[in-house]
C-alpha cells in the first residue's frame, strides 16, 4: 500500500465517524482507531509488514514515516492531559464506578421540574435509582447496584452516553 493511499484512508476514517478500521493483505496489516468521543481525530495507526519481499523494503520505509507522524500528532495531547488525572486516578481507585448499561441520553431527573435522583453526598443502596437513560424513546431507570455515598457525577444532564461509560463514582465505605 502506498503512502498516499494510507493518508487518504486515514482522512476517510477520520471524517466517516467509524471507530476502527482494520485492513489485512498478504503483505501488510493496517489498523486505524479513533477515540470513542473524539470522532474526526485519529488515535492510533498501525502498519505492520508481515512479509517483506526484497523489492518492498524501500516501500516499507516510505510508509512508516507517514504512519508515525499521524499517530504521534494526537499523542501529545492525551499524554499531557493524564498528568493531572493520574493523581485523581489514585484517589478514584477507592471508589466503585456506576457505568452505563446502554447507549442513550443521560438524565439526572425524571422530568425538568422534579429533583435529581441523587446528588453528591447522597447515600445509595443497591436498588437506588441514580439516573435515567433514554434509548429509542424508552426511559430506562439505572440502579446503583452498590451501596455507598455518591462522590462524583461524571456526566452532564442531557448528554449522550456510550455503553460502559462511567456515570457516577460511589464510595462504598
């Protein structure tokens, strides 16, 4: 695969909204991944030469520099961002995460005039409803499934959520 073809493929994947593309041929394998919440930005590009014919060695060298700058360009931003959250990650390690069981829209209250199901500092039990996720016009009540105290709300009211996305942090102590 030529360097120009790889660049076109990367641009296409970034614009299409696809989360991952993997192409495998007898001579190479290429994987392009985008972060789930940052469509349009390429997170990782891997080009793997599985069989290297003698004539293809210069081509492989030409392909590698093209793939590395694309993969390296987004890397500094995520690498710089986790520097501060690493301290939080150590603090958050003691907490249990309540995750979204489905894709949909996250709501903290049953209706606009009603109070939130839970707020920071509220005690919850296993069967306490903590939010609603709307999926295809169905409103699904999400239970804490853990006993403890709400420490952090990780999602804004009315925002879309993905499957297995963290919603709340609960201190089980």
